[in-house]
C-alpha cells in the first residue's frame, strides 16, 4: 500500500477552503479509495468546527463527533461492517450482472470494505435523543427532525473535505446494527450514531459527476407533474459534466 504521495501541510490544505462553493458542490463525490497517511489534527479539527456552522432544529445543537484513529477500534467496526457487507454486496453484484458500468461503480466500495481498518480516520457524527428528537417512533416527523438536525453538519464536513483535498464518504452500514455499534463506540443509550465518515487523502481525482437532467427530477405541486421536462435553464453546472 506504500506510495510516493506526500500530503500537504495543514496550513496548505486549509488555504484551499477558498475554493468557490459551486466548484466544491459540482465536483463532490463519495471518495472511498484513500491514501493511508494520517490526517493532521490541525487540519481535521478546524473542518469539524466549520461543519458545526450548519443549522440544527430549534438550535438544539445536541450533536457530538466521535473521531476514531485507534487501529483496534477501527478493526472492531470493520468486523461489524464486513458482516453486513458480505450479505448485501453479493445481492448488488447479482443485480448488476452484465452491466459493466454498474460493476465498475461498485469496486471502490469493495476496496473500502477490504481496507476499512487501515483507513486513517473515522468521524462518527452522533445526536442525542430527547422528547423532541428521536430517531424512531411516532409521529414520523420526529425521525425527520432527528436526522435533519445533524445531516446538514455532515454535508458541511463532506464539502470542506472536498475543498481541502481529503477524500470522504458517508457510510451507514458500519453502524446499521446500532446496539452493537453503540457497544463498540462506548456510547450511552441517549446518544445515537448516525453515520461513519472515513476520511483520508483522496486517491485519484474528484468530479465532475453525472446526474439525471433536472427536469426528470423536479416535480411541481404533485408527484408526476414535471413541467420542466425537456426545458433548458441557465446552469451553474460545468457544461463539460
């Protein structure tokens, strides 16, 4: 796994936060193949701090980040992850049989699963349950409010990682079995892990990404009413995308 990659200093990387927002957004992607060099705390902590500028329901700010760097702790999560990956990955492979493009898109995920405990840093965003914010139950709005209070911060972190050149991806399978994940992470019952973000210096390049035409995605007033289908609009997306 050794290579000649030399990571930038924390100051050099943080200077890249001046990247235009539109460039970060249109070139952001899930980056799963990572260099194994450690991520400097002088870089990681400012990005975590910046991510918490995101909005949260009622300004509750009941979030916390668990940063995992210990190899043994990462290995415990890796075992939990691979147990589930071995169940679901063959199903996805069968569904993609004969579709080389789909199979190719699955290979970074396979690489990540095989090298999970070797990846430099895991950030586990967590949120505290209370009467208003609860990850399960009725009314359904409680679920939306719970995850809606932490995922804006997650997206801020992913965008800031993209800007400075760190690879990152949002993973839920490693903590899918919440009780087991909570035991591994030492979390109290009131604190819920919402995802795992492996972070390290990106191997390869970012974006651009390919997405469906906006007219196919936008419905107005009711599902199925797509008045923008086939229409042309001014776009901030790079024409080369």
